[in-house]
C-alpha cells in the first residue's frame, strides 16, 4: 500500500516553516494519541503515520532528501542515519511530545502496564435537619469498573498480555541521534511493557467496563453547603488493571422554610402581635433538633429585636459543640379590623402618648423639628 504524502498527512504546504510543522503536528498528535483513543486501531495507525512524517520534515537534511526523492529516500536502510536502534515514528515527537504529556510520559523509566483511573464527582442534596444530625445513606454512581470477563487485564479469556516485542518489556526504547542517546516511551506498548494480542471482546482491551456501583456514604453532623466527602479508591478504574482514583461527594444543603443558617448559628424570624409587643408575653418557637423553646418577650419590645437562645443552633463539624439560635421578632400590624377594634384604636390614639410611650417616634419628630428650625435660621 502506497504511503501518503508527508505534507498531506500533517495538513501543511511544502513551504511550511518549522513552526508551522510543529504546531500542526502537536494538534494532530493530541487528537490521535492512543491513550485518548483506547482500542482504536485506525487512530493508532494515524498517530504513527503523522509522527513518522514529522520525524522526517522537522529535520532539514531529511526534508531535503524527501523533497527530492520522496519516500524512496528512506527505503532500503536509507533512514537518514537513524541506525538499527531507531524507534521509528517515536523519534518524530522527541522534542515536543514530552511538552504535551510531560508528567504523564517523561517521568517513566520502566514498564508501567497500568494507567490510573480518573476522579469522579457526585452531587448530593440534603436537608438542613440532615446537615444538623448527620445521616447514613447510599448513592448509585455510574463508573468504569474492572471488566468481569477478563479480570481487568484487557485480554480475552484464556489469553494474557505478552511482553512487547519492540522494547522487550522495558516500556522504553533508545535511539542514537548524533552524539546523544535519547530514551523515549515505547511507541508500540506506550510504556506498558506488554501488548495485548487478543483483546477482550467485552471491553475492547481496556480492562474495564461501564457499571453502576452502590456505595454507602456517612454524612457527619455539622456539614455545610459545598462540603466535599472523599471516598478513596471508589473512582474510575484505570486501564488494564490500573488503580482506581477517588470519588468525591459534593453536598448541597437545601433552603429551609423556617430557618436561615449562618455558619454554626441559626436565625428565625417570628411574628408577634402588637399587644404582646406592648404588654409583654411568652412565645414558643421550634428548634432545629425538633424540639421547642420558650422566649420571654418583655413589654415594649420593638420590631426587629433579637433574642439569643444559647446552644440551640447547628452542630459543629467534628465537635460536640453547637452554635446559637437567634429569634428575631417582627411586630405584626393587624389587618381586617372589626368596627369595634377600629374604635378602640382611635380611642387609644386620642388618649395621646408621651415620650415614654412612643420613644422612637417622639425622638424622630423632635429631630425633624430641629432640622426645619435650622433651615429657617
């Protein structure tokens, strides 16, 4: 089968600069890299072809030979002096592949058959009462788990991965380039040291398959909105037996119909009648633990006044302590009054008031009077 033109493979013209070649190769290499396309033989071949093309065109001498003689310039041992130890297409990405996959590829010095899985996130909504008390619950998480048919190896039942014939199981290959010996990840096994000749038909050689897991979750008392709970090793399984990563449960606390939370404290707004505010009395309020608490309202209580109920607030995470509860009273103006009620209020108004009876209004209107007097001066 005839080889495709190197310039066509990289999607550049014959006048492309070294920077153009590098930019195009980087884009294509990331697109077709086997680790991004597990089990896709066509993508793997495309990756090899573009790497081989870049290996030639990035070298001025090789490029000149290719421009003059085409693919024939590198047939019959004429690979531009790469030598018998050349690692083929892998040399093509020697200078930029580590830039793209530096931590992933560059730090390896031996076979690494397994690729670790990814972290997973699960959003869980709970009530304010559950945040106060804590709870035990279960969650069902769709994830990638080890394939039951191949045991996570990626090889069909009755077979197993074999030592890579390119790197002889080392996961790395070496090539001589001038005065330097360069070591790179093996292009055939991608650092695994082993290859799968007979992939599992159930997982396509990945060694993992999609599955839904049911997990137990303990929510401790005192958690806040946005709290993250980590379940170690319950994340996505890695490729071909690779270690699973972690699952993170992100908690969202639903708004409450009576209480507003402020850290460890609880706020509650309670309406009271005008007579109770004026004459005093006792009101009963609910608490977050399901109980009730009595609040003594002194005579003359103004709207917006807060009463503190010590240790009636939220649980404090990893502590036996509790926050406080603040009850804010709102004096309710009566509506839909009967004729008699209206008459009584008018009588009360005619009876007049004093500074002692209405301190806020008396003080306010006194300041208003002073304000206008100052303007006349």
